C-alpha cells in the first residue's frame, strides 16, 4: 500500500511551540524528497499549511502568517480558484454606482480588450508583479499609447486594492509595477493667436459665443457645460453654480449626474460673462417654439433636450474650420482657461475653478508655460535685477 504524502513524516527536534504559534516539521513525500511542512491557523481559525525546501523559509512563513493574523489581516484569497478575468469582471460590475458609469465603462473596456485576453486565465491570487509588467511591455510593443496602458494599470490596481482592503486577497501585485518608458501625448492649451481667432469667430453667434466663453474663460468640462441650467446663473451676485454634468449611461441614453468630484462649485463670473450668457438666452428664446420640451438648460439640443457631447464636439470642429485654425480638441479650452488664469490669480482660486482637489493634477495637466507667460517672467526679473552703481 502506498503511503499518503504526509504519512511518513519525521518531527523536527525543535522545541514544541505554544498553542497558536504554528508548527514546523519535516516530512518525506511519496517521491522520497524531504521537505519542511509549516502549519498555522489563520484569523478564521482555518489551518493553513505550506511546504518548503529549507527550514528557515518555513520559519519565516509562519512568522509572516502569525504577524498578519495578529493584525487581523487575511492571508488567503476567499476564492483561490477565481481567475483574473472572473475577479475583475465581477469587481467592475459591482463596485461602481450610477454616478460613475463613465469610469466603469472605461475599466470594463480595458478588462475585456487588454487584460482578459492576455492574463485572464491566471488565478487572481497568483498574479505576480512580473506578469503585470510583462502585460504593460507587450501593450507598448503592440503600439498602445501611454493613456491606454495607464488606465489598464489603474483598473488592475483599483480592483486589487479593494480586494486587499476587504481581506479577499493577500496582496496587490500592481503596487510596485514600473510602467514602460512611454511618452504620453500631452494636449496643450490653444496658442494665443489661434485662441483669439476661435473666440472672435464664436462671438458671431450668441449660442456659440456663450459656449466658448464657458469653456475657454471659465474652464468648465464639456459635460458640466451641457449640464448648466439658467437657474444656476445669479445675475445680481455674478455667480454660476456648477453641480451637475451630462453623461451617457449604457442602455439609458443621456442623464444628468453629479459633477466628477462630487463637490458643488459656485464660481464668481464677470459682468461681461453675464452679458454674454443673457444674449444667448434671448436668442435661445426665439427658437423655443420648435422645442419638444423645456428643461431650463443653457445648452440643450435643437429640441430642448439634453445636449450630446458628440454634437458639442462637432459644433466646435465647425467653429475651428470657420475660424481658419488648426484642429484642436474642445477639452483643450479647459487648459487654455487655466493656463491664462494661473498668471492672474492664486493657486487656491485656480483649484476652485477647476473642481480638482489635488494641486499636482491641476499644475501637471492644466497649466502650461506659454511664450507670453515667459516674456512676463523675464520682464519682471529684469525689474528685480540689482542695479550697478554708476
């Protein structure tokens, strides 16, 4: 009769450990190979075992398990057979609410198109940092840009962070990964001459004038601009309330959602901005007879319903053509606004207009040095140069 792997075992001569400290003993496997077997109960009282070739490795493992248990941490995956694809799909489908559908769609897309085909069959609990880095390098080699690789990393990291926090997985293999040396294509603000042409062309149409004023002077996101209502405008106080945005929900069409950072902003605006908005409102009232409904929106579609970002971008492309300038993205007007504003105000005010809570995000992504700002800096430095005695 063949002995089971653990029947022929020799207990080590180490002193017996006290209850709960775990145990280490040497066994002879069926192939005649001797290994050190370590055993200890986890935070749930379940006995966990693992074999090692060296006694010191077994002792280190027991010490790590005991330390984790004392801290109340789980050291095993709740479902050790779950694959990376199963884990990520389940996470993406349940962790995001109706106000985060855009983020959810982005994560579901990279899981489906990039992660699952490459590493989806690996057990979620066995995914390694090296495997994740190999995925990033493979994506880079296949021509995917920095943005796609970063959102792939973000999806993996967010999912594993949640699993570790909840005690479902032991570690996040994405935590210490290094990104391949990919240079991101940074979109910058419009050059001053082009911005002037675009703005002056927009001023020929009241609606487009108001829309470009909101984008290029106040820096609102496209979705935030489309979510504005006339009730958000306080003409006497010269303020504009920003508390919602338009987003497309899968299978549900366009919906009003809270703003991205979930924080309502009340922006101070100039009397000139108020005048431009009111001129648009008067012009808008002439077309209301054609509307199917009136939702008090500043920038609805042609029949008074929620405006679509796709149509909004197309209108901007037509404006660029009419202004005779290069091809730009509508979102670049947000960077145009904050780059100009950075030279006119303090950082706290700039943060309030942007709606971001991290200084690094605003400075790193929305504020750029321009030839005009550098000229101002040099001229001011000239005025600070110590004057030589003549």
